[in-house]
C-alpha cells in the first residue's frame, strides 16, 4: 500500500525537479531544429560543419573515382587524389585567411582582384603561357600544378560586384548606376573566357551577374530582358560549336548516337541504375573502369549514385540544400549591404552549380561541363569554393546576435580553437555617406535605413524585396527614445510606467557590440521612473 500511495508523489516530485526544456529530443525534430537555429553562432557552426563534410566526402569520392584512370595513365592510383589533396590543403589555408579577414580589407582587395584575374584571362590565351589541352587553352602550370584563371575570376567578381553595388543600393538608384561598370566588365570577362573556349564558365559568370542585379533591386522588366538575352546568347553559342550542338541535339532526342554525342549521358544513367537504392559499395563502381569518361570530374555524381545508391545521392542533395538555406539565412540576417550581396551571390552560385551538375548527370539538362562544388576533381575549383565558404563563415560572425555574443565572450570551442578576432561593427562607408549627402542636397529621398530586427516589411517595386534585399523599407515610427529605452504603458489603468529596452539600430555607427540589449531588457523590466516632483525614499 505504501509503495502504491507514494508512487504518484514520487512522479510528481520528479516532474518538478526535471522541468521540460525547449528543443529537447522529446519535442520532436522541429523543436531541436528551432533550438539549434536560435543560438547566436548557429550559422557559423553550420557553415564550418558543411565545409568539413563536403571536403572530406569529396576527397573520398575522388580517390574512388580516379584510381583506375590514374593508374592507367600515370601508373599510380593516387596521382589525381594527391593533387586534389594539395589543392584542398591550400584551400583550407585560404579558408582560414578569409575567415579572419576584416570586411574593410575585403572591399579594398575587390578592385585589385578583378583586375589581376582579368589580366590572367588575357595571359592564358597567349601561346607558350597558357597550356593547350583538349583543344582549349584554359590553364597555367605553376610549380607542377594546373591553375585555371576562369575559376578565380568567379570569386573576384562576387566580391567586386557586391562591393560596387552595395555602395549604390538605395530606393531611387538609376539604372546606369546599377549596370555600369558591372555589365561592361562582365562582358569583357565572358568574351575572354569564350576565347579559350569555355561555355560552362561563361554561364556561371552570367549567374553571378544576374544574382547581383537581382538582389541589388533591379526592376523586374530590366531583369527579365537580361535573363532572356542571356538565355538566347547561351543557346546561340551552344549551337555554333559542333560538339556543343551535338550535345544539345542529343538531349532533345534529335540525334540518336549512343556511341557519340550521347555516350556520357547514357553511361551516367547506366551507372545510376546499377547503384539502385543502397549502391554496390564504396570503391566497387564498374563505370569508372573507362566506361564513363570524366568519372572523377564532371560525372562524379554518377559514381556516388552507383557506389552509395539513391541514399548517397539524396545525402549529397540534402547537404547542398542545407548549404543554400544557411547561406541565404546569413544574407537575410546581415546588416552590412556588402555582406548581404556577397553572401547571397556566393550561395546562389554554389547552389546553381550543384543543381546544373546533378541535373545533367540524371538526364534533366544537357551536358554542360559544370563541376559539382567540392566533390568533383578540380584543384582550382576546390580551393576557390573553400575561399567562398570562408567568406560565408566570416559573414556569419557579423550577424547582430553573433556580434553581441562574441563581445560577451561566448566564442565557443571552434572560435577559441581557431583564435578568431572579434568582428567589427558595421558603419557606412564614405561613398555611401557621400551619396546620402548628395541625395539630400539634390532634393531626392535620402537612403532609408532598415532596422535589423524588422524583416517583415518589404518594399515593393523590385523582385529582390520579397527576399529582404534591395531597397531599404522605411522603419516604423517609434516614440522618442531615451538612452535606448522607450516608455511603454502596460494598460490604460496602469498607475505606473515601466521601461523596455529596444534593439539598437545596428545599421548606424553608434551601435556598441559590447552591450547586449537582451540582458538590458531583462534588467530594466521592473525598473520604474519616479514621478516628477515625488519625494525620494531618503527624504521619507
């Protein structure tokens, strides 16, 4: 009887001693995800994790897919894998450099980077300087390693374009300010790349420029003209060259040549079918035994699907979808317009490359030759993507909540291990300040600042506004502030007033990251201002 009677009391006591926490495993997957994303450095940790997973997984698959071809050409099954490891190590070093680099240095290096990479595109076309391979002159040989300038110009264009447009984004920016000099430089770069020739990289350059203009707030009509012109030009260039035209015609079904133009696509589908749901096992692919050309490069997703099956393919897709989500999340939470544009452009570029590569491997798109980021064998592409991810991780540390947490000393294990510096507070550049003064002097509307905490209201008139980019909406009117605190009545009959601390305007230079406004809110919740003329307690 005593055991039965005491059982409910013991259970009730256990419930009182163990309160239920939000985000625990019994809350379900959604509760756990919400708990992870609420952390101040969640975006930074996710970028680091995804970078490590994709890099390590890519090295494993390159070793598996390139062993046969490497042994048949060089007598060593580890030749291509060793080159990939060298570029991965170099990319890891540059990832760390990009992670530590202050934002102002990124902007200072933007213009020199686009100039140097453009000159490299010119130099690679010179016979004796650039290496001719497979009918194309795309590479330099530096210390025995092949370097492709067209991959470097992607990174330079992302940073320079974001630097250029971030100082010109405002509600009434003219069309000329958005397009010049971005479009002329992009046309020059595309022309140099087409002289190599390299249509796939030209398509990625067009994706970068289109993404920059989209998130900069280009009008929908002009953007539609840009997209239609780009697609028409790409189709024209694809139909001019013989082997490109054969690939397109084979994809459309006008050419039935399984041993010619459609050989790679057909063999890739055979490999995917052979893998089934669970795959044949890591390293057990049959397609890499010279049945599928470029198995370690453009068609490595087919090897993944054959060896790891449908499960492995879906895992790769899930990693890139998560990367796209985290990258756009960083862009939406960023305060600096430069970081917003750069982060969004890099995210869309990596996601579009993965989408196009997987699309033509499974037969939904014509073969273009665009590599799968971090998974395909390609040294320059690998360390370029690693630098881009380093810039993403750097931008993640500049989120307002991350700045406040880092200023409070909450670096985390990864931050303490990497010895990362404190992120700098955003302040408008001199060009932005000059443009604001010029607009006010000319009688035009001054650029409007959007509070970092209010992302629900979005301006109308441009497509990027639906994603929180482009023109800055007018902030809601607030009562007069006193030292960051706003008087708020709890009700019409409440005899006293209390204070609540509001988030500071992170877009201004007066924001102090060392002050955590959330903790101030908790401290000031019950503080009451004495009535004017009321005697103090000491007089009583």
